[in-house]
C-alpha cells in the first residue's frame, strides 16, 4: 500500500491491466518471447481476463506533465513504445533532484525554494531507478534485473531501501569489469544478516535488464564494453546519466553514447544557460519540444523537432520569442518555482 505501489497500479489500470509493468509481449528477448508464445494465457501482470497488450501511441507526451503522476505515466508509455519499437539502448533523464516521493519525502511548500545538495540528487536517481525497475514486476524479467550504481555508498543505500521489495540485484559498476567471487552465507546457527552489501562487480551472466545509474566519466568505457558484451537481447537503461553534461574522453566516445542510446524520456529546465526559463521535453515517440510553461493556459511551444535541438537552435527560438510584442510571450517567465514542477502530491 506504499505510495509507489498505489500510483503505479492506478496508472497501469488506464491501459486495462491491474498491474504495473512493461508488458512482456512488447519485449523482444528470444527467451521471453518463447515463453510468452507457449504460455497461451494472459501475461503475469495482466490479471484481467483477455488483457491484450497493445502498441502504445502516446498522446500525453505532447504536453508537459502536470505533476509526478503524469510524469511516471508518460515514462511508462514511453518505455512500452520503445520496447515495441525494439529499442534496447535507452536513456531516461528527469530534472536534477526531482522529488518522485518514492522514499516518502514530501515536496517543499510552494513558497519555499529548497537548497539542494548532492544527497538530494542521489535520492532522486535512486527513486527513478526504482520506478523503472517496478515496470517489470510480474514479468519473467523481474529477477534478471541488475541496477548498477557508480559507488558503494549509493548502492548499499539502495539495497537497504529496497530490501524485500526488489527481486533483482544491486551492484557497484566496476570500471574494469572484473568478475569477483561472492562470499556464501554463514554456517548452521550463524546470525541472520541484514541486506547484503553491494559489491563492485562486472554485470552478472544472465542479466536481461540493466539499469546504469548516474555513470561517472571513468566508467564510460565499461558501459561501452557492457553494451558490446551483453548483446541486443539485454535492455540497457541509462538513468539520469546527464549525457549533455558528461566529460567524454574523446569525440568518438561522445558520439557512441549520443547515437547508441535513444533518449526516450527527457525533462530539463532552463536548457540554455544564457536564457532564464524554458523547458526541454521529450516523451518517445513524440518530437522534442522547447516550451515556456505559463501560470495560466498551456505552455507555449517555441520549437518542435524529431531530433534533440542544438544549443544554437534553442537560442534562436528564444531570441525569436523575445522579439515578439503583444503576443503574451514571457521569455523570463518559465516555471515560477522550478522545484515545485514535479510534486508528489
């Protein structure tokens, strides 16, 4: 009855399934496809009789989400659409330190702009990873999910927070991808242990869904190696990787990440540093949109493009908007309080 479970079940019910998942019929892993083909019954997460998963044609993705429930719903639809399009390398990015409310922290009051710190960012990354992992609950992929964090502190905190609710595995992403032996349990009469501490490890064999949370520059070569080794039968999801802000070792490395990974859900406030306000948004398979949210009425769309607009293109759109007179444009309006954009209430 946690907030996460309630919200995800409610959102999934809009598609006719009383469960929160990415429908396994949209997944193209050969092993799972074979299992589905011979089962002859509704998918595990579809408890309603004759629940038939369908390819999603997103409509909500054309507008900014009003709150966190809208955002999670759009993310789910984008993930389903991506899998139906046979994409297995995807990137998801929420605004920095967005409060998804998974761990019970309430959004600050509307009048207060909270001082953010690194821990807020780590919490947001962890919450987003949990939301994505929950999409596969009830499918045969549930126990094959691996969530890789950039360091042991974040990984161990996730293991503790998720204890008993996550059937996959949490690891610390090894920049060198060396396999390590894991210690076995205690002997007869040994004291019961708490949640297992995450260890630095290569991606385990048999991983079918891999979430890589906030990778650091030194770990990017390992991510490239992973993508080559696990093959296209493994879904690799970058979680808040901030691809536009990473320090790449070379142009080739930057080209790999920005071409290999489809950015299926993206939200960023003030995308052009020289202009105050604005929001860059994309919900796959819809176009990218540069918009100006307004206090009253729908957001003003300044630019729409099938590919991620460049800084130059966005700056030109801002300049054009600023030059307009008498059309109600408020180039400095943006979101009155950007920290209240994603509320968990």
